[in-house]
């Protein structure tokens, strides 16, 4: 008969569920948002379901775990938690999400030893298939897809000209885009192979072999899918709807050329694996056992503190944000302004908290626009250095050149150089030169990398301010290539404004 104490001990590990859910709540939200919004990663819900299902099947092994702490795992957990805190501060989503399975594995390993790795390490690491790290494979897979489709077209005697990712036929041109790289099918196949191996196999060798086979079959299926679309377009003179709408067609091909063969092959590998020893060792064989209850407390503290730091600093962050009110220069001797409705150019920044612009006119009629775009509290999709924020709108302007310009004298707070960008208006051909730099907390810099790193470190101390400062002016027609006169105006303006 099992006592109440025995039952409590058996299911004590279930306390990790609310701990991991609440501690990594912002990361789980980012996961769900990615899986819901991105068609490439919407299989992530399947990955999570597979992970939870495998953990449920191994609940008896998890119930028998006893404390046998690992100093190595605790060291790795400490390092990973520091990286998570920095990634949260910099809002680098890919690092944050990639750290989730690693943190969970290091946390469990540091408390229960290698027995936890054997019981739960594999299922938890399946979450990697839902992390946005696979997009980087798209260019390589695009090249491979084009290469094999060139071979298929030659076999089918279809004349085609290949130019990088473009496949040009007499009837039309096909572009092998990122979505045609097959990365979606590859991720799903890798997950299914790994999931099936952990579900049925008793050793790592058949699992690894099945994963490799799944990857190759998924790539083959994508090559056939792309060739089928091209062939359909060729034989129907581009009249088939398959050219524009081939989502369902792709998954049908994936089932036929990946899942069906994989199901047959997995059964053959399963038969071989059953010949192996069916005994699985769940206890940690380490000769030295560390069973102090302090180990779970220390490990859980290392897991929790990255989530607590922003909460502890929230009041300070809000106070600093409220007290920060950058303004245009009220008056610059020798210059009239700011004229707030005379804009030479506008940056393309998303959801700024501060958007100030004014044009100053010198006595000799030189014009300088001062622009300040700022964020009091940088968060997801409201970042100074973030996706979607551009110095100019590429639909209206064309980039001419980019460089760094050294200042003859150091501007306030140690700014020694600025970014110089010359752009040309697409409609009129008007050319504008822009000097820009970043203000992050109390630091001025023209480096995006330094601004990103400094902003991340400042967030940890409760300062989330960040702004783009820029000067803009039109280049005179007679010196359109150099914009030297406008540079002189910038230097004179900064020299006087600095005093």
C-alpha cells in the first residue's frame, strides 16, 4: 500500500509545471504569437503537443526521480539565465526562444542529475523545432531546389534558363522564393522523425537514422512539388491555378513522398531496435549523490531571477521614462527656427513616443532640419534598433551612399562621428544628405551595435530610453554629387548649438 507521503513524493515534480509556465511566461507568449502569426512556424503547436505527450508517457519515470544535483548543470543554468536576461533586455526573440528548452533541461539536470536527461531531455529539446532558427537555411535550400529542378527539367525535355532563383521558360518565369525552399516541410519532417524515434526506439542510432531519412525525403518532396508546378505551368501555358495557389498541392506531395515512405521505413527500423535490450536505466549512476534540498532552491532561483529583474525595476523604468523629454533647440544664434511645419525628409519609424521635427534657417538661407524620434520605454515592436525602423521610406527615396563622417570637434557626451546617408527622391530626383546618431540613456553613438548593447545593459538598470537624432538638408544642384555646402551648414549648426 502506498502512503499519502509516497503519493506526494511521487507527484512532487509536477510543481515544476506552474514554475516553468510562470517563470518563462513572456517566452511562452512569444512562442504562441510566432506559431499563430507565421505560416512557416504554425506547426509549433504540434511540436508543443508532441513534447507534452512524450512527457506524459514518461510520467512514471519522472515520478521516480530523486534529488541528485549536478554542479556542471547548475553552472550552465547560471550562464543561460544571464544570457536570457540580456536577450530579454535586447528583445532578441530568437535567443529568448532558443534558451527556453535549454533552460528547462539545465534546470532539471541540475536538480535530478542525468536521470532527468534520460527521462525528459529528449522530449523537451523537441521545442527547438518551433524556434525561428530554421529560416537561415532557406537560401541554401533554394539553391539546392533550383539545382535539382534544372536536372528534372532536362530529363523532361523542357527548355529552361536558370538565373539564380529564377527559372525562365517560354511560357513564363518562375521564382523559387523563400517559401519554395522547403524549409517548412523540412522542419515538420525532422520533428516527426525525432518524435517517432523517441516514442518507439530504444537507442539513439535508429532515431538519428530516421531523422536523416526524413530530412532527405522532405527535400525530395519539395523538389517534386516545385517541378510539378513548373511542369503544370509549361503544359497549360500558365493557365492552371496551380501556379498561384499550390498550398494544398504541396502538402499532398509531402504526404505521398515523405510521410508514406517514412511510415514504412520507420517500421523496419523499429523491428531492428526491438532486438536491443529493453531495459532502460532511469537512476543516475553517478557515485556521488548530492541530495540537499538547497539544490532545487538554488536552481529555481537561477531560473526565476531573469523574470523578476524587470518587475523589480518597473517603477524606476517608468519614472525615468516620464522624466525624459528631449526637445528641439529653442534658439540657435544666427539661425531662425525651429519652423515645425517645414520638413525636408521624414524617417520611417514605428510607433515612436517622441516625434519632433523643425527646420532652422541661417542668415545666408542655409536650411537644416533637426529630427528626434524616441522611445521612452522600449518593448517588443517599439525599439530604437528594431525590425521595421528605417532612416527613410524606400518607396519614396532611393539610397545613394552611406558612410561615417568624423566630427572635427567632439559633440556633447563624446560623440566623435555620425552616420552620413545621402538619398534621392524617386519622383523629383531631389537629393538630401542626412547626419544621424543614436541617444541611448546618457550615451551618444553612431554605431547600431553599440546602441543595441548599451540599450540592453541600460534596461537591466531601469533605463529604457532611446532616440534617433538626425540633421537633414538638401544638396545644392551645382554640387549634387558631394553635398559639401550642406555639410558645412551642419558643422556650423552643431558648433553653435553645442555651446
